[in-house]
């Protein structure tokens, strides 16, 4: 009794009460008395392996909850645009996991419509997509990313310090989808400046435009975020007037975000600080 009380840091009467309560709960005597000592009964010895496993499980739960609280453990599900999965996102994920050895991440790239469906259905913790106007089941943070004009290496544009609409007249243009807000805004700028580029290729993702420009197909206006990924394969310069590309970070409204999710979103926003318009 004395050693049990010392080990548990409680009084001897408290130990006696615990033994009495457990004896009543289990329906058999936990200890037999022999030579003035308490020794485990036959029934107690039989369940000791199970008790040991329970204690180990409780210790594991304690360690895990400590890691969760310290943001060192957990699973994160991220939906993103296809371009992000192979460009900017991997570097953010690598940095995020650096000091979080027990955090695991699922990355699922798809089109914007599918990403929003997943977030509304609470299938993913967060998403990275094009500008999103709003939905009651989605919490949105929208960021304006600078855009630049990209062109093949050795292109005549390299002699300028910046590119304006007049430079794009009659140029072969690789552009975003015609139904996108970005394309419509850019087209309005061309109309105001009486500029008529040659529309050559329509592509949903800026990464696709970068690949085509790097192969000499034409020029394009894309986010600086994507252009930087292709440094060395193409050149780029500031484009005026500034037409920011809107990027939205989304997560389910009706599902409380995990601390890991909030940390990841903050990390992602920090990675874009020097690219904001």
C-alpha cells in the first residue's frame, strides 16, 4: 500500500478506496493477502496483459495529443489547381513538413469546379483555386498576385524594362480561357488601347502557357508566381497596367479547421508575400 501510494502520489486511504471501487466494478477480488502482503489474485494476473496494453495505448494517445497540440502531428488534405501541384506547392509543403515529422499530407489536383465541390462536401481541409466569389459553405481568402508578360528567350521584348499593351499588337498570344475573368479583363485593356494580338492557344492553366512560351509558340500574360517557376526557360517583364491574378484559399465553413490546416494556410500565404500586387 505504501509503495502504491508513493508511486501514484496519493494517500494510502485513497489507494484502498481505488482497490475497493475496482473490486466492486470487476466483481472479483484484485488481491490476495499473504504473509501480510497484497499479491495479485489469479483473476488479476489473467487480465494483466490487457491492462498493460491499455496503459500503452493511453500513453500513445497522450503523446499523440501532445504532438497535435504542438502542431507536429496530423493529416492534411489539400485540393489545388493542377499547375500548383507541380510548381509552387511542393516547395511550400517541403518547408512545412521540415519540423513536423508526424504530419502527413494528401495533395489532390483538379479543376476549380471540382475543388469547390470537395470543399463544400468537407472532403478536403483546404483548397487553392482561382478567384472565387463566395458560397455560404466556404470560407475564402483571396489574394491578388502580380502578373507579368512572358516571352521566349532571345525575344525582342528583352530590350524593354516593362511591357505595355501596345507591344502586344499583332503578337502571337497564348491566353487564358475566354470565359475567365482574367481573359475578359485583359481583352478590355486591349480594346481600350486599340490593340489586336493574334490569339493562338487557349489554355486553362498558366503553367500550360509557360510551357508553350518556353517552346517559342508565342507570348503570354501570366502570374509572376508561375513565371518564376520557369526562370531560365523563358524571360518575363512587368506588364502595365497591372492586371492581378486572383488566387483564393478556401476551406469548409461548417467544419472547424485543425491547427495543422490553419498553420499550413498561413505558411502558404507567407510564401506569396513578395508576389502580391
